[in-house]
């Protein structure tokens, strides 16, 4: 496995492979690998000749009051895990290799980013779209892999790929969960043991939503109220959003019908966690 | 010469050439070719194996009160001129091939676009940056060619290429002029014979600027006042802007020194014309 720190280095390495006709899969990450990342790497390994993992905690997608500095980092452990997963190249640049001091260019997706995490985290998706555009241009992959836990991110990036005519495929992998249902996330590390227990409220709430819909409930406001009540009963939890939206537009639904996305963002103590469930409802 | 109307078609054609190791030069245009375009094609012909000219009047770079509908178009004549210039592929898509109805992604360069034409034409450079990003992704050129007449556009696109890590070179060609000095532009077609005569005021004003600087004048405000007075003496001319700025930041200069860009935008009747002059001043 190669570790590349510079753009020239990684381009040089990948360019040679591409000239030899090899197909390249890119897994963009912020590191601190867990089962979610490993599932992406595994899928990329199955589908490509060369697997590149980018590892970069992207400052532009964090708000000024968010956890950029605290975000967990462990390069040595990540390199071991990537090697075990059969990754060919880890691209782990420093911030000043990625962003020139005079950088002034932004990529943004409008509309889709007005909802859910976009409403709560100003500038977040512009940071995501800009770094993803840069990584696509640096690596020039045939396929790029994203986790379905960040459902809105997947939708935004698919929109960006179509709109900017990137010649690549976006592949998604389902949410990886702990045994008690908690969606696996790098930010779970922030939770102390009481918070860790309380954090299952996200999964339990999504299960309640599923049950209510299976019982025939179709009124989005009424279902949301039940979900909100459930979360509010957990003293360590504070709701950022609870939404029932259309899977492709992210617009809030009045009637729960069609391709439905239920999405939650909940603070457990100081830690903001997200989870979601996609359902096809008749 | 190939004429491609669809993205798949042009990608397929160019992809084959690129796999065979050919280098590709792209000349992005809005058509209605004149000597300025031909100079770009000629330069691209010298430097590349394959020359692609894109021909697309991009709606997103026109303001709501601008001349998108009136912008001159003549595909048959353009194809003849491109063929004579040794172009290999003309990519001339319809608007709905380029912009999907749900398109929501924008590329913008901040800072540089606050000045000159960016200040006068809201959203113009975002439209330019978005279409250029798309064209770079569709064609994947080794080099792209732009005219120095659009000095600010060149600077903005060079910034975009660096910031988004496009792996290509931006090549510029000097302003092509009529015998009386008028910078050649597709919009010159809008001028009636009186306006055509009056339009030389732009070039004459830049020549006055050069003379004043050669005489040792360094006070930007004082020089600008002389230039403004000259233009205002022409009854058919109305100033949009007269600026003396730094060539790399576009920030207005107080003292005329260093790498200087003098840039004008002037309405002649209803037609907005631009021109500029770059000088190294000690």
C-alpha cells in the first residue's frame, strides 16, 4: 500500500495505473476508520482494480463552533486498517496542500441543501461539495463510495456529479450499526457510557416510525409528534431535527407515501448524531 | 471535422483519442466566430493533437436584461470557419443537453468577481465558472484557450483551475483588433455605422492612458479622470466602468505601479463593449 501526502505524488501513481487501463475506486473519508468506512473499502475492493482512500479532515465543512479541532484522528491505526482492507493508496494530504492560501472557489448545490443538515449547518454542504469536486479532479476515479448514513450528502453529491458532468459513478453502502442499533460514526467516540446508552434513542425512534407506518399511519405531522415525544423522554437527548421527507427532493411530506426518508439529528450531551431510514410506502 | 451535439458522442470521440495518447486542446466559445476565436483555434492547433471547439451560448452567464436572445448565432458559417482553422471536433450542444431541468449546482469564485464586470453583471461569473467546469469535465482537455480581451474571465478561470485541482493548462491569446484599434467582439455586430465609428473611443482611451503613464503620471485617480473626460466627450458613449487595477488581484490601485490592468466597459448606444490594456509600470 502506498501513502501519498502530495497531490503530484498521488496523481503520478494513479495516472500510471489509469494509462494501463486500470479502473479506480475512490473512498473519500475524514479518517478514524470504523466499520462504516471498512464496508465502503470492501465494496470498492470488489468493484475496482485500484482502491484509493482519501483521508482528510476537511476544515471547510465544519462551522466555526463545530468540532474540527476535536475530530478524532489516528493515522497509524487508519493505515493498518486500510492495508488490511486491501486498499492500494491512502491519500492523506495536509490542509495547506489541499487549500492554497488564495483559494476563492466554492461549489454549491442549491435547494437540496436547504433542508435537514443543510439548514442546521450553514456552509457545511458547500464545504463538502468543494472538497469532493477537488478530490474527483485529483483522483479522477471511475467510482466513488459514500455511506448511506449521510443520506443528504449522497443526494447532494449525486446531484453535483450530474450537474457538473463528472464521468463517474456514485456507489452507496447501507448504514453499519452496532448490535444495539446505534449507527456507527466517528463521533460516537465522544460519548461517555451514559451517553452511549442514551444514543440508542435515534435507532429506537426510527424503529417506532417504521412501526407506526406499518400500522397504517400516514399523517406526517402526527407521526413526527410521536417521534419527538419519544426523543424528548430521553433526558440526555436534545432534538436538532426530526423530518419525514421525500427521498429525492428532501421536501417535507404531508402524507407519508412514496419513497420516504425519515431523518434525525439529535444531540446526546454535546455530541450531534444523525441517523435515517428509507422506506417505500404504498 | 466532427460535429457532436451530445455529451456522450463527444466524450466517446475524444475518449478514444485520449486512450491513444493524444493531447487535447479545448477552445470554449459562444460561436459567431471572428478573428479572436480563430487566433485561439490557431494556437490550439499548434499545441495539441486534437482541437475541440465548444460552441454554446451559455444562458446562465447572461443577466435577465442582457442579450441572450439577441446574441448572434450562425452555426453553418462557424462550422466552415472551424474546418478551415483545422479544428477536429465542434461540440455544439442544445441548452437542454447541457443543463438538466433539475440542475442546482453552481461554481463560484469569490473576491476576484467583485470587481469590474463582476460588479456590473451579477451572476455572470458564476455562470461562466459553472459552464467552464462542466466543459472541462466533459472534454477533459490538456489545455484550454481563452482570449485576453476578457482579462477578468482569464484571471477567474485560472483561479478556478488551481482551486478545484483541474489538471490542465490555461493558455491565453492577446486581444485581436480591427485596423482602427477596436477590439474584435461578437457584439460589434450590434453597432450601426455611427456607433461603429464611436466605438473606437475605447481603444483611443487606452492609448491615452498609456501615453499618460509613459509621461510619468502615477496618480490613478487623476489618470482615470482624464480617461473619463475623454469618453464623456463622445456623445454615443456611456461609461459602465473605467478602472486601473492590480493585474492579479483586480484591486483598484492608488499609485499606478507594478503589473497594471487598465480596463474599460462602455456602452455605445445599447451595446456594452469592453477592452483592456496590461502594462508593467516601474
